[in-house]
DNA sequence: TATTTGAATGACTATATGGTCACTGAGTAC
DNA sequence: GTACTCAGTGACCATATAGTCATTCAAATA
C-alpha cells in the first residue's frame, strides 16, 4: 500500500470508530452524518467518499459489533454449567455493553428490514442456547414441561423491556444491574418444579 | 353557541378525529401536521390555530384514547373470574385495537417524558389488577410463590414484544391472535403449582 | 348599513439533514 | 520535472417539516 492508500484506510477506520461511538451513545437514528464527520475532523462530503450512504455505514458497524458481541456471549454461555449461570453470564455481559443494547433494543422497530434481520438473526443464535438449556432441564425433570421457545421469549422480552425503557427505571447507572437478580430468580422459579411445600 | 363557535368546534373535532386516524395507522412520530391538515381538508396553518403545536395535539388525543381504552380494559378484567379469563379478555381487547397498541408500544421509548408518563400510568393501573390476581392465586395456594410484580412484568413485556415487532411475526392480520393462546398457556404453566407427574 | 371580530388561508420562514459536485493540492507514474 | 490521479474539501442542493403571519371574508354587533 502506498501513502495514499494508507491514508484512505486510516480515514475509513477513523469514520468507523467515531461513528460507532456516536451510534452507541446517541442511537443510529439520532446521529447525523455531519456529526460523525465533525467528530472525525473531516469534511461532511468525505464521509460519502467512503460510504455511499448512511445506511451502509450503519450496517457495516452493526455487522462488526454484532459479530464480536454474539461470539463473546456464546462463549460465555458455553462456559456455564447450568441455566442460572448462563443467565448470569449473559446479563453480566449485556450490562457491560448496556449502551449498545439499549440503543439497539429501543430502535429495533424502526430499522430497515435488512438491519432488523441481521439483529434478529444474531439474537436467535443466542436464544437457541437458552432454549436448548431449558429443553435439557425439562428432559432431566428439573423443569416443568412447557414450550421452551415461548419460555425463552418471555425471558428475552423482559430483558428487552428493561433495556428499551431503561430511562424510566434508572436515572443513571445500569438497569440490568438493578433487575438482574430478580429477573433470574423469577424466571427460574417459573421453570423449576418443586415437589416440596 | 353562535355560528362561528359551532364552526370552530366542528373544525377542532375534525382535526382530533383525523389526527387520531393518522396517528393510529402511521404512528405519532411519522405523521406530519401537513398530512393531518390535508386529511381534514383545511389549511396547514389552521391546525395551529386550534393546537399550539403538534405535541399538544398528540397529548390530547392520547389522553382521550388512553382513558377510553383503559376503562374498558379494567371493566373487561373485572368481569373475569380468574387470571386465565382476565388474560383472555385483555388480549382480546388488545387484538381489537392492535394498530393503536402497536404504535404506542413501538414508539414509547421515543416519546417525551410527559407522554411516556401518561402511558405508563395507565398501563400501571391495568397491571395492578393482574398483580392482584396473581397474589390471590399465591395466597390460595394455586400459584407458586414468586414476586408477583415481576411475574406481571414478564407477562406485559412479552405482550409488548410481540406488539412492537409485530411486522416480524405476521405479514398481515393480528400478532396477538397468533400468539394469544401460547402466551396464556405458558404464563399459566409458569405460575401454576403442580403436584402431579 | 357600517364597523368590528375572528376563523381560515396559504405563502413564507427556519431549521435540519442526507447527499452531490466542481475544485484543490499532495502524491504517484513516467 | 511534468502530467496525471485521487483523497479530501466545503459550498451547495433537495427535501422534509414544524410553525408564523399578513390577509381575507363571512359572521356578529351596534
């Protein structure tokens, strides 16, 4: 690569980096291309030299982030030895990247079909692990018999609910931190079969 | 009321009526004031003669609708003799007004604080009825002991989830109709204590 | 009938924002 | 060293949309 190509690559990376920061803190919908350019210290027009339009930029960043994040999550889940620990690891991770998840969850209903499909696909991979864990619990007789897919939907919906309306529940700090224990406890009490009492 | 006052009132009502239709079918955020005016067959400026700004118009309509709807729901719930029937009545009603609920649920995270507070408040009244029903079930020994508020959150989150992402689950028709039975069945199986099997 | 009132008009403004393009100047190729 | 290339520029454009205001004309009033 000659000087020019290196420079171009650097600018491209700079845009991706700054855009990611903007998107995470303000959301995809509320970040303007001018803002991103300003944040990078480049001209507004330069941005469109590297990315034909805003949507393409968003998709590239989202793809990148989703890939990284979903792999990490699946890794964390795999390390767990039961549903409780899986949930713990999962929620811990979401908490660490809460701004990102807050943005995605809140804006999801407004994304283009393509963007939505990408997000839902990644989530479905993670969700499958939970469904499998529930199925195993049922097979072992530890959990009540129920529709495991629907059970997972109850779980993921609840997490999404807290994430998307985060501002209602906490003025600052993490919603997930605040409700993690209760979510886990309640969900497990839903599933767990008790003979006693 | 003289002719002028009558005319003014009629125009005002016309705006409220048409704006409501627009808002329900397209959402509050995606409906423009010009559209509403066009739909009413009045000049754009006339709208601001009756409502100082868009937000005020939205709030008035939302207040109206929420009041009507939440009273009806509470009525329907009261008629039910157990949680299952409550849920059935509740979901039937949501299904009938699904466009409205779809819009509200999807856009909620983007509303102003005031708008959000109004919606959440109404929902909380309905939610309380369910919490109470769960508490009674627990007291009677029919339901497992659990955090009833959290249990209700799982329920309402799941309903919101299907409503807000409706387009993913059905290309046309009602999401609620599609998932109603499964939601009820799963939620009840979560709560119900079983000694058998 | 003459004067005042006020509902309604619609052209206009202000602002935001995604995207374009003619131009510049440093880097590259010969 | 000269001609060419292309990353970068920033003024500009198109569009959307909430909100304003001077003007109009029918209704109310005296």
